[in-house]
C-alpha cells in the first residue's frame, strides 16, 4: 500500500485542511506513514503568520532533499499559506514536485496525478465553486473523538500586522446546512466534541444566519455532546452569542478572545476596531452572564511604537480581565502587511522582557484559578495518552487539560475525575470509576 506523510505548521485551520487532505489520500488508497522516509507522498502544509513557523517550514522542506535523492519517485508537495503569497521562495527547492495554495487543496487527487509526470505549481487567488464542497470531504481524524469543523474561511479585517487576509483571501462563511451535515457525519463516526473554526467566528454570516444561529443548529445534532469555537473577535463578539452559550448546554464555557494589546494607541495602529474599554466591557458582560467561563487570548508585544506605558496598559487589561490561558508573541514584520512598513523600533531584548513579563502574569492568574479546583470533581472527555506518554489525558468543559492514570478503555468516554494536583498549565486527577 502507498503511504503519505503530512507535516503541518500553523493554526487549527491548517490542521483541519491537513486532515481533509489526508481524507482525500485515504480515498485514493494511501495509508498514513510513521515517518517521511517511508512515505510515497510528503506534504508540508505551511504557515507564514510569523517568521518562526515560516523558517521552520523552510528548514523542514530543505531536510527532505536527502529523501528525494535516495527515493526519487517520492512526491514532495508544499501547500498552505507560504506558497499562496510567496511561491518563488518554495520553487527554489528543486526537489519539490508540487506547490499549491490554500484555495485548491481539495483538488489534491488531480494535482498529485499531474505531479507524477511534471512539476506542478497551482496557486489560485480567489474562491472557486468547489470550495463549497469542502466540508463534505470525509476527513481523516487525528483524534477520533474531537474534530475540527471549519465554518468560515479567510478574513476581511486587515489588522496591520497580519498576513492572513493575503494568504486566505476574503471572508467566506460555509453554508449552515453543510456545516450541520459535516457535524452529523462526524457524530456517526463516534465524534463527541466539535470545534467550530474561523478566523473570526462572530462575523459568521450566511444569508442572514449568524454565528449564534449556527450554534443552535449544530447543537441539534445527536451524539455531539460538546461544542467549542474559535477564534472570537472582540469587535464582533456579542450578547447574542453569550445568550446562545448560556442556553445551549452543549456549548462549552470557554472563549478565545484575543485582545492583542491593552493600549488604545496601539490597538488603533493595529487597526483592531475596538478600544480597551470595549474589550473589558465585553469580558465583564461575558463573565457576568457565565461566571465559570474560561478566558484565553493572544497578545503581541513589541509592536512598532509600543512604549513602556502602552505595555503597562496591556498588563493592566490582563489584571482586570483575568485569563486562564494566553499566547504571547513578539511582533514579527510580515510581507504585504502595513506594519511591515512601520519602523520595527522596539529592541529585541525589550520584546523578550515584555513577553516574559506578560507570560508570567498570565501564568500566575492561571495558577491561581486552577488551584481553586483542588479537591473538586470534574467531568472530562478522555482524549488519549498525554503527549509525554504514560498517563491518560482529557479536557474539562472549560478546556483545562487533565492528566490521570487509567486504562485504554476510558478513551472516548466522559468520566468523573477528582483533581488532586494543580499547576498553571494542567491539572492532575484521579478517576472516580462507577462501582469502585
Ligand atoms: N483571527 C484571530 C484574531 O484576530 O485574533 C487570530 C489569527 S492569527 C492566525 C493568530 C495570532 O497570531 C494573532 O492573534 C496574533 O496574536 C498573532 N500574530 C499574527 N500576526 C503576527 C505578527 N506579524 N507578529 C506577531 N504575532 C502575530
Ligand atoms: Fe489576522 Fe486580524 Fe484577520 Fe485575525 S482579524 S486573521 S489578526 S487580520
Ligand atoms: Fe498560519 Fe495560515 Fe493559519 S498563516 S496561522 S496557517 S491561516
């Protein structure tokens, strides 16, 4: 049997696209390889949101040269956000046979056939009608119980630092009936939790059906017991969504609402479309309605022109809102973006220090919140073995990672776990087994 290996960089959107590509390959009769060396087709699904993932993808692509030399019939493909805007940077690798972008991965079968005969480069720049078919491609699930469902593609917001509108095109919402159909198919295959994905799900709109409406529709699917979603955008997040979260038992109390900065001056330079006051007000509204909600966010430190006072405003926003989780990035100038023309004037060591300080603050908040769970009994969906091996791992409804000892048979089940130890990033538990 022929084998494939997919290496994915970037966000959940890319992970989901890779799962769909794996689904196409499975339909073509391929099976998953454990390493690139044993694969007949290798796909690198790239990300260009910051210089770091971008560089990692390039060094991975470079490392495939020796495989191509040993086994010239191996097809090496590069897909995703890097070739979408910068295909020449990929074409300089002579061992790459196939290059395609974010708009045409669903055509992988015919692209591969062509790549067996010649070098193929196909980067489309706009929506193609087939895209509406995407949700109906049966995906290959990395995790059989928790699945991603992309409900929205692209972005119209053009934050000045961000390359995504250039690599993913204009915002398109997937027809609600197609989303529901995909969720039903996943439920039939045993999936218990779906995570609805979009760059800004709150702006979901398909002929008047908005994101809250979509949540109600998805919640009707039998067999799905948990619904998560991300990313929420502070300018679009609203009371109607919070009401749906409150009314629908299946919707998890977890919101990823990236502030990026707490300084109005910087938010304006970022073109984020909200003020710190508006951000705080929305978080207070959310926490007022759903007190046990977990809040997470992304932050950029060292944005061009960020002063110590601006950074203090970010710290104070975090102090006020209290986060369960935070992803802090140093500003990284990206091609095509407006901020790449701004003077990148915050010295590297200052960016480093701010990153550390902000991470430490969020870590302290998470630690404190997690400590309150000690001795409590939580319901966990058991997802598999923890990455380090050994223990089982799962998540609480509000997305806290819990690790515990237990046997294989618990995977895919909802179980009760007593929390016996806490840390900023995960909880340790002891399963409470029925009849024990
Ligand atoms: N759509 C989401 C939003 O608006 O919050 C996030 C999308 S982006 C794929 C994920 C995160 O990467 C952003 O929230 C931001 O914090 C970070 N990011 C994007 N561009 C960046 C840049 N040029 N430098 C540093 N971080 C960046
Ligand atoms: Fe990028 Fe801004 Fe769009 Fe998010 S909203 S994907 S940060 S342009
Ligand atoms: Fe990266 Fe593209 Fe996602 S740039 S973060 S993989 S949309």
